[in-house]
C-alpha cells in the first residue's frame, strides 16, 4: 500500500482535501467560490490528476468546473447527484437539532441561489471504484447516501476516511446534521463504524485522528 498524505484546505465553513502521493495529488471536494483562489494555489503545488466530489452542493462543488478546466483533469462524482446541478429542489434538505437547524437556515438561500456549473470533463463513480489509473490505487469509493442521494466518501489505504457530509464535526463528531433522507443517512453512518478507520476527515469541522 502507498503511504498517502492528506492535506486539509480550509474554506469558509467547509473543508476540501488533497490526497498526495509523491508529486501527484487528488483533490476531494473544491469548496465554495470564495475559496477558489486558495484551492487553486494549493493544487498548483502538485501534479493534480483528478477531482472527486463527495456530492454536488455549492460548498463542495462550486469550483469544480474551473479547477477541472485549469488543470485539465476530470471531475468524478456519483451519477445520482448529477440532477443537483440543474435543480437543488430535486433533493431538498432537512435537519435535526439546534445545530442542524442553524446550519440549514444559513445555507438555504445559497443552496437555492448559487448556480454550480456542471464540469465538462466528468466521470461517474460508484461503490468500490479505485483510482489506479490516476496514481491512487489504494483510494476506494464508498457510497454514503443520505445527505444527498449520491453522497460518497473515500477510503484511503483502509485507515482513513474522507467522509464528506455523511458526518460532521461542528461541535463534536456526529451524524451529518443536514439530510435528504435521515434513515438512509443513519444507515450510512452505521456502515462507517464497520470500516474501522483511524482517521476521519469531515466536510465541516476538524479531522479526528488516532
């Protein structure tokens, strides 16, 4: 197995991550538009091979098309989330708890009004896919639906999980506070426990490392 390095890029309230293998890098999520220059600057330090989206909400995907065009790399995401580029209301979000209600109210206007451009160079990914063709054979897709229909995470060398919004760490590690389907999200979080990973990298909040 490769010894990958995972580097967090902090956006506004969101995180994206570079998975680094020597000089090569894979970008997981792209943050929102306000962080575009920062994300591009960090990506420019490596030979970027691929962008992978946990899902296609603006705070994770708004910069995907621009980064793809600038670096000449494809953007990979689950086909079930493709509809969100055209219509956010295809998968309306709900929330639980005070934290979730607060985050949702702050997000609703941007979710509905921010137009996220669908990348021209895109590929669809699914459970079990790996990225050996891009130099990352020990990075595997795991489907973690519930936040959106097509939410995915990445298992990195079987000991780290890039979780997207299936989990968050606003105050403490928890089931993601926003969801399209809570029952499905709960099942995804139960599945995460079975992975036995040492490190979890959240879409929102500080990573948990052992």
